[in-house]
């Protein structure tokens, strides 16, 4: 049986194999959630017949995918440092995810001819689905019995 990441700061440092397993699951869950929510948004755009929003959808999807990839980076050293470092890494990943999402959306609005309101409206669900997927996977890693 694999050792869970300890829930207390005084617990032993997790094994590298366990950290790798959690990071792979987290990455897959977060990227999969972005693609799934982007697909649902595309379906709504098709059903509502909003052709002017496709550029905004693409910008929001690119921002979500970039934020998903970048937000994994702080988790690697944080998980190797134990539970307290993992909490700080999770918070850093959340801040980084928000900055990347907003930065790419703002760049798309100023550089490309996309409307600002649809871009942010489409980016918000992708952002929150990422947060939920990451929280679900990490809570199962820290508290496997629950």
C-alpha cells in the first residue's frame, strides 16, 4: 500500500514515488477539467449561436491550459518538503494560476480582437473547475481514508 502524504507537519517526508503519483494525478485532473469545461462551454456557444464569442472562448481555453500547467510547478518542491510546505505550495499554485489566467486573458483582449466581457465570463468557470479538481485530488492524497 502506498504511503499517503502526511497530514501533519511533523510527519515523515513523503516518498518520491508517492509525490510523483500525486503530481501525475493532479496534473491529469486539472488539465482534464480544463478540457472538459472548455468542451461544455463550446457546446453552450454552439447551442446559443454566439459566433462572436469563439475568439474569447479560445483565449479563455488557452489561458486555462497555460494556468493548469504553470500551477503544477510550485507543487513539486512543496510536496517534497512535507505537509506544511505542501500547504504553502498549494497557495502559491493558486496565486500563480490566477495571475496566469488574468494575464493571458488581458493580453488576448489588448493584442487580439476579442471582447473583454465574454473572455472573462468564459475564463471564470474554467478557473473554478481547475481549483475544484486540484482540491479534490489533493484532499484525497492528504486524507486517503475520507
